[in-house]
């Protein structure tokens, strides 16, 4: 895989890619503690879903603010400090003592997460453009590595430590030290100076379709991240020690797919690749719905394999819209997809409250077909995205 060789040969690309791993380690650890938080505060699936909605509001709040600071501070510096802020805000939900403080802490956590996501993907898109390489998909593969490690080990560490604050304090300390040592390789990166349109609304139509495709997939990713453990626990009745395996299998498959995604994008083009990916992901969801532990966990793997390349391709498409600066295009799409990542669990929680989590996943399976029809229509008229050095 060409992208793996790039990371192996050039430490500067690994440094920015490892930010995705740090991001995912934090998020997957948060996912592991959702059942703990639910029991600690004494709230149902529907209520925890409503609380997570405040994280979506926080993410939405950062859309316009973030890209202006990226331009002013520089994308590299902003990405590093957004990472530090995300680590700090991670403590909030676990320190919440009631439903109100949980909602407030999740709003702030959502702000930090959106800021980090926008700056991180802007940084990667800038690297692709400035250096003329394909690393977006593989960089997202590092997110999957973090998710796989966090989900597979998080429940075991949580059970052994019996102290969430100690657990996340050690995690945050380690990744901050590592990332601080690596930051010099991307810290002084600034976005490209191109003549962009004054009003992004001029190009809203192509950005909207790109963003909506990403939103559909991120609704799915968010649902799997936040509800896979509860789904395996309550619907599949899997042993508590293994409920993190669904998200771990999903993340492992995402890692495999994303490290292959850059070469596939060169051969197939973005929209064709997205179209095939959604088909595979839908097959995986059908397997998740089968009430069998092994088949359901494997289904999460197939979903991850299919959807692995979609979000990186969405960011690549957004960063190459004519007349729109990288930071603007990526921030629009990143914020939109991040909202989907956070709102998806809210909708599933609402359905679960009314009916069941099983029905929630059925609805999710039908929902992802929207992404296929968008990709199919765009594929007929699309041209392959070419990353060129400036």
C-alpha cells in the first residue's frame, strides 16, 4: 500500500496522521463509558441520546468560528491546540453529577470535538495539496487504529481500574506527551493562499451533496460508536466483557479499508468508490440485524469495511471544490458530518425508547441507501479528483 510506505518513509506525515489515533482513542474510551454514565446518573437510552444531542449543538456552534481561527493562527498550530482542548473537555461527561451537568459538559465536549475534527481534516487536506500526495484515507486509518485499540481494551481496563478518572488521566497524559514530541512536523503548516469566492454560498450545491453523503455515513458511524455496546448487551445478550467487540471489529475493518482507500481512489475515482462502499456496508447491516452473537459482530466488521473509505473521500472532494478554500470546504463538510455523527445516536435513542434498539438499527439500514443514490447519480457525471502539488 503506497500510503503506508509514505508514513514509513516520512515521519512528518505520520505525525499528523497520529493525531487521528489520539482523537479516536479518546472517543472510543468515551463510548466505553456510556453505559457507566447512564447507570451513574440513572437515565434511559432515550435520555442519554437526548444528552448527546447537546454535543451536536456544540459542534454546530463551532462551524463558522473554527475556520476563521484556522486562517488566522495557521492550520498546524490550531490542530495541536484543538487536540489539547479535546483532551481537557474529555473529563467533563465523566465528572457530571446529574443530567443538567451532563448536557452542559457534552455541549463543551462537542465544541472541542468539532474544532479538532475541522482543523485536523483541514491539515490533512492542506498536506495533500501542498505536497501532491494521497494520504487522506490512510490518515483516517489511524483513527480506526485508535478506535480498535480503545474499544477492545477500554472495557477491560475500565473493569480492572474501577476508576474512570484515573483511566482517562493516564490515557490523556500518554498521548499528549507523544503528540507534543511530534508536533514540530506539522505545527507550522499554514493553509494555501488561493483566490476564494467571498461567499461560500456560490458553491453550496456541490458542497451540500458532498456534505450530505458524509452526514449519512457519519450518522451510521455515530450510531455504531454510541449504541453498538448496548445493542450487543441488550439485544444480542452478549457477556459484558465482550460488548466492546462490535465497535472493535468495526474499527479494525475501517483500518484495513482506509489503508487501501487512497490507491482505490486513484483507480476508481471518489464517487464510484463511495457507491461500491455503501453497497458493502448495507450488506454488513443486514448481518448485524441477525440475532446471533458471531454473525452480528462480524456484521459490524463488514459495515466498517464498506464505510471505511467514504468519509475520507468526502473530505477529499470538499477540499477540491473550485473557488472554495480548503479550510472553508473542509469546515463546512466536517461540521455537517460531525453533527450527523452526534445526532444519529439521538435519533436511534428516540426510536429505542419507543420500540427497541433492534428497530433502530433496521431504520439505520434503510437510511444508508440515500448515500448510494447520491453517489450513483454523481458518479455518472463526475471526474476523478486529482491531488496536485501547489
